[in-house]
């Protein structure tokens, strides 16, 4: 790769400190952008959009064109895996995702055969995005962590506290362990396929890690992700991996050490002095409260400045602490990117 085409995000993943830090936002392709809403309307259902390589490529590129982020993230969803496992995933307007809730018999009947064929359009999307992206823009693939995907499979929908999955894990430990192991193995194959199709790095989203007690965090969040990362690296030793365990707090030190992720993602509740300690062992990504992007103005500027001051002298990928929300003003994102890139007096 020529010097000009250096992908800055990958340098940070190797532990380098860059000033200004590379920046991208979780859910950067989404409903806050009018151009996304237009393509989404053209696609039909949300899953139709995920499985349409031309349109999924288009929405992936939209925020890159507008903001010039340092990374694009594949447009898809963590629930394509349960969809590929025939759990009948659908997204109902105003309700979020719905799936057929799984039970012990359903887990015993899960069949990984055919999953990769079902996901072929997503892999084609990865290849198309890579060839359309500017050479200096990194491409991130992703999947859900087994725990977070399992919470949706068990409840059949999103819930505020994942009580159905926590209860199932206590009542049916063997079936639950089988579900996590199966999701870990399929997800590892899926990440390897994304890397082979052109992803420069991958992110594992454990959005519901924060509802777990410490023992359960070890068994349900750390262990399956450790298994996935080991499986990916056994086949692709150079694979670069970001792991985002939302709500993990103090457990993030163990999480990084035991999963061996290159980068840990931080939500906005992680104190910045603790984030600095984490940075001593490798890069961190985060962690602006998405509500500061909605608020804009001084709340946005102060939040950006605080992160840059605390974490800018170590390996940092600037991001939000969770996905950008539909009510964010696209102009506030312009301001965020300018500020991260040194436009403090702008
Ligand atoms: O970050 C990106 O721009 C890439 C695309 C992406 C989506 N979902 C698109 C999406 C990514 C990385 C995800 C991950 C995802 N999906 C997670 C983990 C990250 C997180 O936010 O916690 C989870 C838990 C899901 C499951 C999911 N998908 C839910 C709960 C919902 C409904 C809530 C909502 O925001 O509407 C979705 C739908 C979804 N996934 C949308 C988008 C753009 C909105 C659907 C639409 O456009 O109609």
C-alpha cells in the first residue's frame, strides 16, 4: 500500500498514537441521514436492504461521502445470523426486531448448514464496498457477540434488561452453553469470510454485556468472545479485532486481557482515568455520549475536548459510546468531526 493510502485506523489498532485520532461513529449509516431514509424506502424492508449488495453498499458509503470518516462499517445487522439460522427475523416499524423465541428443543435443532450461503449477499457487499472506498478509508466488518445475539433469540425481541435470557441461562445451563458455543463458531466463520472478502478489521458488538453479574460476564461475555477471537486468529493471524462490551465497566481490564482483542470499545459511562489505564495495554475506542451529538453546541464541544485531553496522547479511535440516534442533527456530526480533527476554535 502506498504511503498516501495508509489506513490510519489500522495504525492505531497496532498500538500507535495518532494526532488527530482516527474517527468513525457506530451506526454512522442510519436514520439521522436523509439520504439513508431515501435508500431505505427504496429497499422495502430493513432486511431486504441488508441483503441487497448494491443498496447496502450505497448506504455504507453515504456517511463517508458526507463526513470523510476514517472507517466505513459494513451496513448489515447482528441479527442476520439468527435469520440465517431460520429464526424468522423481521423488523416491525416502531417495534424493533422480532424473532421466533427459541427454547431447548429449538436450540437442539439449530443447524449451521446453509448459514454461509444465506449470508453470501452480505459478503458480496463487503467486496463491493472495499472496491468503492477511498484507499485511505478502513473497512470494518462486524457481528454480534454470542451473548447479545442469544438475548434476542431467547426473548424473540429486545427487552430493557434481558431478563428472559438471564433466566433461561440459569434454568437451562446446558442448552444455553450449546447456543453460545454454536453462535461463537458460526460468528468466527462469518468474520473470517468478511476479512477474506475485504474487511480490514472487524468489530464484535456485545451491546448487552452490562446486564451480567461478574461470574456470568466471564462465562457468557468473555469466554465465547475469547473462543471466537482465537478461532479467527488461528486461521487469519493478522486479523485486527475491536471488542465492544457495553456496560462492562471495571470488568473491561479482564475483558481485554482474556479475549485478546486489539481494541476495546468504551461506552460513555467509563471514567476517562480508567480508560487511560486501559490504554496502557492497547488502543481504546469511544466514548462520547450519543446524547451530546443530539444536543450539539457546547455539550458536544466539551464532550469531544474532554476525551481528546484524557485519551489523545495514547492509542485512540474516536467514536461514540453507543450508536448515533435517529434524532441527531447531521450538522452536529460535521461539527464533531471538525473538532476531533483540530478545529477547536472553529
Ligand atoms: O453501524 C453501522 O452503521 C452499521 C450498521 C449496523 C446496524 N445495526 C444497522 C441498523 C450495525 C453495526 C448494527 C448492530 C446492531 N444491531 C446491534 C449492536 C449495536 C447496538 O446498537 O447495540 C444490535 C443490538 C442490533 C439489533 C437491532 N437492529 C435493533 C435492536 C434494531 C432496532 C432499533 C433501531 O435502532 O431501530 C435494529 C435495526 C437497525 N439496525 C437499524 C439500522 C440502521 C434501523 C432500522 C431501520 O433503518 O429501519
